[in-house]
């Protein structure tokens, strides 16, 4: 297991059930699922998979993942940082699983103590039979901090906006890579 910025190796996940982004989201959490076509064909699937596993969905939004210098790997502990200086939000998480199938790739991470939410988020790209490359964000979460809880119904709206931005970032990474290549 690797250590992210300011994240201890032994931090326990802050929620149960773990791994439910693979199937039905559990009761008691806000649920999110957002999909978008980001490309077409196997070469663009490969590009999208490298972007997802290389943390580009987060990086292209201005978040910084520590350590983010290599692809996501099961067991990695990361710190996602959004913002600058002392006002930056730090969100520690552990990569729970990596999807590595011929037509489906991605990963999921779960929250650790210090994250403003409790829950899980998965980022997966897959190739449809018609050749479309689809990026999907799947998440279930609830507030961990009182201030986040106070956001009430605004939190799911914010998460929808972030999911759309992640999808746009992956689509942009695919377009840029295929224009350059």
C-alpha cells in the first residue's frame, strides 16, 4: 500500500458496505450514476482507460492527487486536494479495486478519515457493442462533516456537476490525444 499526502497507511474506511459500486447502491446513501460517450473504437477506449487510471478526470478539473504520478492501483492510499493554500480541501481515499477487462477499465476508491464524505466512487470506461466508448461515474455517499451535512439538498447537485465535469475531462483527454496522434 502506498501513502498519500497527509494520509496514514492504517486508516480504516469510513463506511459500509465496501465495494457496492460494482452492483446495487446501498440504502442510507445518496446515489449517483452519470455516463457519457467519450469516444469511439478500441484505440479511444485505450486512451480513455489511461486517462481514467492516470487520474486525469481529477487533474483536468484542478484537483491534485497525491501521489498521482502513476496509475491507480488497488490498495493505494491517495489524497485528493481541491483548491489552493490553507483553504484547500483534502480528501483522503483508498483505491479499492481496479477493473482490468478487455472492454472495461477503471477503478473505485473509498473514503478514509478526514474526507468530507463517507462512501465510494468508481470511474470506469467501457466499449459498447456499437463501438462507443462510455465513461461512467458511480457513487454512493453521505456527509461526514457537519458543514457538509448543512449543505442539505445542494450536495447531490454539486456531485452531479462534478460527475459531468469528470466526464468532460475524460472526453477532452481522448480528443486531445487523438488529435495529437
